[in-house]
């Protein structure tokens, strides 16, 4: 008998984003790839949710639709809701307060915990866009000025830029992985006191092993939180 999902995921609207994101979703480890998890996920597309309205300019109408979808999921028996983009961190409190289930908007929720695990050393954050990731995003998940972080974005890597500049572009996934690893190495060179790395972007977990091997520090991502939530709900 097919298992009924207890984890739901809010995703971007279909066909409203560059095709390169669909390529990334084919990689095991990508948060939107069902093969990433050993348990079923209920995926729901949110009208109007895309790179522009979630990453660059967080949109209140999209938030309202996310809240409505979350309430409907909860009525169906979903007991934890995640999102497919770490920039939804900015909506963590509003989403969590709107429903009586667990809400995981972003891997950034791990930053306060990781900071304490590494004795207050800097937490490195790799994000899709370091200029769009604001203090407001960080504060919404409990990261205040007392938690030292060092942030780098992949927004200027060749393959990422190509994908965003041309929605029809086919990207080289291996080249992107190498570019992301170079960014991770740049991050630890810039901040040698980094004790761990947290991946904001849900497209990056497939590259986590390469990042860890290149930097020598532990790497955390949102998939770990989703797995923790599942275990907490089913143990």
C-alpha cells in the first residue's frame, strides 16, 4: 500500500522559472526531487511563486497563497510543511503561526543551532544570491547580530548567470558543481575561522559532499531538517 505523505512541500509555480531549475531537480539531493527522501512528499505548486517573487522581491500575495495552501495541506493530514526555496525564511514566523503543524522554510533555521555546535565560530552560508539575502531573512529564523556568519552567493557563477539570463538555456551541471565548490573554497579563505557551512539554496545539497571534501568543514542543509521532522513525527 502506498504511504500517505505526512510531509508537504510548497514549490514554485510550474513553468514560471528557468528550465535550468528543472535540470537541477533531476539530481538526487535536490529538495524537489522525490528520490532525495526515503518517505513520500506531497508537492504543491504556488501560483505566482518564482525567482522574482520569492528571492528578489518577497511578495505578500504569494505568502497569502502559501498560507492558504498550508492550511489545506494540514486539513489533508500533512503534519510538517517545507518549502522549495530557502529565501522563504523571511516568512518563517507568519507561516508557522498560520498552521498547527511543523514549518520548515529554510536551511537557515539551522544556523543558530550550528553556531552553538561549533562553539560560536563563524557559520558559513552559501546562498543563491548574497545581495538578496538580508538581515530580515536571518532575523526571521533566529540569526541575530550575536551569531557570527560569513556569506557568499553563487549569483555570479557562469552557469547560474546563464540560467537566469536565458530561461531556455541548458546548463552544465558538472561545471556548476565545480563553480559552487570554488565559491565554498573562496568562502573559507575569506573567513578562515568558519566552523561549518549551511546551504541556503535547496539546489545545492547534491553538491554538499564535494563542498565538505573541498573545505574540510561539516555541511548542513534543509534536507536534514525535513528528515528530522519526519523522524520526530513517526518515531
